[in-house]
C-alpha cells in the first residue's frame, strides 16, 4: 500500500502533466489549429484531471474509514483504476 507521501508525489506529478497538456492546448488555440485537434486534447486533459480527482477521492475514503482493508481497499482501488 502506498504511503501518504508517495500518494501526494504521484498526484502532484499527475497535475503537472495536466498543466502541460493545458499549455499545449493553449498553443493549439493560439496557433489557429484544427478544432478537432483542440477537442481531442481537451478530452485527454479532462480525463487526466478526472483521474487525479478519483485518486484524491480514493485517498479520502481510505482516510475517513480508518484505513480498514478488505472491501474498502478493493473499492477504492477500483474507483482509482476506472474513474
């Protein structure tokens, strides 16, 4: 099981990647690129941000429920994996 510090580092890294994606989208828009490219990149950035959100929710659930293992761990991992 990951430590809280490892989880924070992973979330920070994920958010930095999302930030890079958003900057790339800004360049596409400024460069008058094809709308389909812009939409595709927006969808990718949104999915990456959703994934970060679900990782944070999984962490919150584990903290709120006292770190009980078993069903809780399975549910939070599934939420983080497929969210």
